[in-house]
C-alpha cells in the first residue's frame, strides 16, 4: 500500500512541475512577443505610447511577469 501512495505522490509532484513549466514557458512567450512588437515600433510610435526605447525591456518584463 505504501508503494501505491508513493506513486500517487510522485505523479502529483510531476503534474505540479509540469504545470509550472508550462506556465513559465507561456510567460516567456509573452515576454518575447511583447519585446519583439515594441522593438518593431519607431521612436515616434513609442513616443505616442509614452515610452522611450530604453524602457522596452522593462515594459515587456512587466507584461509577462508583473511588477
């Protein structure tokens, strides 16, 4: 019986790890997409958004991971 409980615990641990991995990959995708989209804008377009080119990385990070 102990072996069956250990297997169930390991399966749930694996599921949690898998879930965290997929969440991290999704956040990374949001970060890269935001970064690429902001980098494609001209200085004038960034200015219209109230951004400077030096702010792009921070804005992309906040979009993906929060503050």
